[in-house]
């Protein structure tokens, strides 16, 4: 049975960073491709990026079986630790990972989390 989880990260972005880049890196790590039929093969997920001063807060909301949770978190961390995303058109975005780890699902995320669990 799937449960909703959150992995939270703080990034120090390079000035030219496209804010979609961390989400692309996470999707590629979890799904193997940016384009696929739903649901995501390992863990249905959604990535949000919020500006916090000069930093970016990245939250990956995902639904997974408890046995898959460690693998999903490992893949998310690997994608964000890499600090680079190259778009299909060749544009490169880079960042430095400042912190990364589990967090609680926020009340404002609960409805979306429930949809991911059911997908």
C-alpha cells in the first residue's frame, strides 16, 4: 500500500538556473524519462520549487510503498546532489545542494498527496 512522503532540499542556484531544472532531474531519476504514460513507474511524484531569498526550496512529494521509500529518497538525493540538469535542447542549469532530507507532508499538500497515493 502506498503512503505519501516528502523529500525536502535547499539549493544554491547558479544565476541562470531555470527553476524547472531540479524537477526535471528528479523526474529522470525516478522515471527514467521525462515523458511517459502515467503513473510514474516507481513512485508517482510532484516537485515544487520555491524561492527563499537567494536559495531555492525543492519539495518532492511522492507516493510509494514503505519498502520503496528508501530507494526513492536515494534517487532524489542523487539527482539533486549531481547539481546539473541538461535540457533536451542543450541548455544547462546548475546548482549546489545545501541540505536534503525527509520532511512531513504539509496540510496544503495533503490533497495532492492523496491523489498521488491513489494513482
